[in-house]
């Protein structure tokens, strides 16, 4: 009976943390929109500085409060390097998807991660996959379709490369969730995982920005372009807020939730992010939600509620993949 109570308590805590994570992450696109729109900073340059400032913020906090979290085992180093590589490639694919398909379609495609995570979690981490979770996947994906405005058939043009890129970005988001869950099974602290993941991702993104890789859009064309903001201190402050708030706290709480929920459930809860973004944009940017977006928000909420109604979640006891 005590074990059941502990499991229920962990599930409740995991749901709460995942919802809070989605709420905090919802400010990401608004802050990125401000930096890119007002200061015309290319997306991959923003991605690098975002990761860099996450490390700059996290390092002193960890050193002051628990320096032991910075210590990792040699056997975990290749895993964390790979994890950082996954995060950096996800950033690139997301940028390409937005460039090729537009933000609304790219948003729908990236949240295909819910379906990918459910399927891969079932086969790789022995996570439960019942009709309720499958229904939740359908509801959340449908909701994202409405919330993002991708119901307009004219924006779904015959763009095979764009669709494939968007789907691969969703797959990489799913892999990120699975690796976050796997990190917990390896005994890694969620904040340790976050620190080193973003550290290695920053190195990869710096290399991508500095190397002459011309086929990737929104990257720096010259090293000096990395400092596009120059002395525009408000722009740097927005990047710092983006890193310290939505990224560090948002992803940190998401990593913690992955230790309490199965990866597909945590990932599906994150589909609340565009709903929260729409609500926030309404109050901060005076952007209005139309009736289709409100329907989409309702579908996502229904999907998340359905997930919460799942009893006795089957958490993996397998060894790490």
C-alpha cells in the first residue's frame, strides 16, 4: 500500500512539474521572436547564445549549492556528448523546418514527437502503450494543428523536404525525451544532465556557426556575425532572460519530470506549451486566439486530462539503453 501511495505521489508530482515546465517553456518563442524580430539575429546564433548563457547561469548556481552535481563518471561522458549532439541537431532541424514550411506547420510536425516517443518508449524502455495514451496522442496532435493555425491547406504545399525535416525534428525531440528518461535510469541527476547536455550542444552549435557550412540557413556567415547584437544591451538581456528562465528552469523541470513519469507522458504534456504561448501572447502582445485555436487548446487539455486518468503507470525498470 505504501508503494502504491509513493507511485501515485510521484505521478502527481511529475504531472505538476511537466505542466509547470510547459508553462515556463511557453515564453521561449515570445522571447526568441523579440530578439530575432527587433535585432534580426539569425536563429542558430540565438541558439548558441541561449545554450551559452544557460551554462553561464547554471555553473555558479551548481558550484554554490551542490558542486558535486558537476562531477560525472567517465562512462557517462559519451552518453552526455551524444545527448548534447541530439539537442544541437534538433535546433538545426527545427530551424530548417521553419525556413522550409513556416512556423505553424513546423510546430505541428515537431509535436509529432508525442507519437514517436510513445512508440519508441514502448519498444526501448518498456513503457505502457494503451488505448488511452494513443487517444491522447491523437487529441494532442490535433490540438496542435488547430492552435498553430496549420489548418489552412494553403500552407501545406508540396514540400517533401520541408515535411521530412519537420518530422525528423519531431523524432529528435522524442529522442531527447527518451535520453532524458534514460539518463535517470543511469542514475544521473536531472540538473547534471541539463548542464552537460547544453554545454556540449553549445560547442556543437558554435562549430556549426563558425565552420563554412553554407547549406544550413540562419547560421553565422562570418565569425563577427556571432556578435550581431554589439552594444545593444537590451538584446543581450533578452537572451540572458531566455536562457535563465524558459530554458534553464523549463528544461530543468522537464528533466526532473522524466524521472517521475514515462517519457511519452511527459512529452505529451509539453504539447500544452503552444496553448500557454497563445494565452501569454494574448496578454503581452495582444494577439487574439480564434475559435479554431480555442478548439485546439481544448483538445490538448482533454488529451492531458486523459493521460492523468491513466492509473498505475508502468514505469520502466529496465537497464539503460
